[in-house]
């Protein structure tokens, strides 16, 4: 079994500074290429970066925004090969 591990993406909302600096289309192409070569992808920790605000209790809102902003990457990482 071939397994790929993806971690530390730090995806933040479009309103926040993010440490994810890869062009979206290139990263999606990379994911497609990896998915065609492995049996399973494991997403290990720090997928989202919600520590982008100093406002108390705002992290949940940032998580929702990040999920909306990166919906295409999340859709790719929600396939049957992904754990």
C-alpha cells in the first residue's frame, strides 16, 4: 500500500494572513498527481490556521471562513482515499 502524508497546510480565511503560500491551481494539480499515485492520503494536523485574530471567540468564525475560502482544496482532500 502506498501512503502519502500531507500536513501543516495552515489554510486561513481570505481575510487573514496565511502561511500557505502556494498558488492554488498548482497545489490542486499536485494533489491530483499524488492521488493518482497512492492508495491513501493522510491529512495530519494543522490543516487550518484559525489563530489569526485577537478577538476572543472568533476562531470558529475564522474556521468557517477558511473552509469556504479553500473549498476546492477541501473537496479534493475529501475523497475516498483521504483519511
